[in-house]
């Protein structure tokens, strides 16, 4: 099942296809999302919203809590059976929120869901094993280790070869180019993959 998670970062101004998806909106994201796409569920503490969203939330969480609104929304999507999730509104805004939102990608991946965050400039996702990249042919790509060292077992269709190992804290995976529709990476460990949308 496809899921869409809307966050209260930089508003996503392009069209979002909600057809066949479960759409969960977090708190202040309602301000930029309402009227632009169908919203099935509103979640959060609503500390950054000055109106009652539609549909009304089934539960209002306390402002001081152990989980972010994004974590709560992701859990609801996963429990609803979503295994392909798109996140919008996750970039821009506060840097700490952005880095936290990257960890939503990691969490979704570890729960077996394909999850990507789409911003005005990038498509970002966490992956391991064989990572197909052909749909991004012509684009700049960066690959970083996510959580621990990343071992590059094989790569095809990229302009530059990666080293056999990208240690956590290294930046050698920045700014490669996808040259082929058959491009892929095969890795051991979790990769954070960042695609420059300006070239897709």
C-alpha cells in the first residue's frame, strides 16, 4: 500500500498525486497542504496550527512528548500496511527537524518499507542490498553511509567508482553522476542516497 506523509517543513509546491494513497498530515503541514490534496488523517499536538484541521484528529497529543509528530505519523502509516511511503515537507525549516526527518527514512527502511523524502531540490532515501538507480540517469547522486560503515560490493553505470568502503564520517560518496538507465549499486550496510532533482 502507498502512503504519503506531510510534514511542517518547507512547503512542497508541486502537485502531489494522492491517488490510491493513505495521506497522513502532521500538525502545521495542514497550512500548506489543505485544499491541495486529500488528507485522510491529521496527527500531532497541533501546537503550530491555529485552526481545527479537516478531518478532525482522532487524538491530540501533548506538546511535550517522547516522539515527534513525524514519528507518530510514520508509525500510523506502517501499522496501516503502507510499504511504499513518500514524505513531503521534510526539508527546509529547522536543521534539527530536517536531520530528524532523515531518520524517519532509516526507521521506515528498517521496518521493511520503501520510503523516500521529496523536497524542492532532492529525492532522498535509505536503502541496502541492490539499489537500482536507472530512473535517475543524468542526475547527480550522493551516497553516504547511514548509521555505520558502508561496503560497496558492486557499482555499474556511474561516472566515478566508489571505494570499497565508505566509513561513517567520510564524504567520499558526494557528487557522482548516474550515466546509464541500467545503473545500480550493490552495498552491504545502509546507504543514504541523495538525488539532485534539478537534473531529473
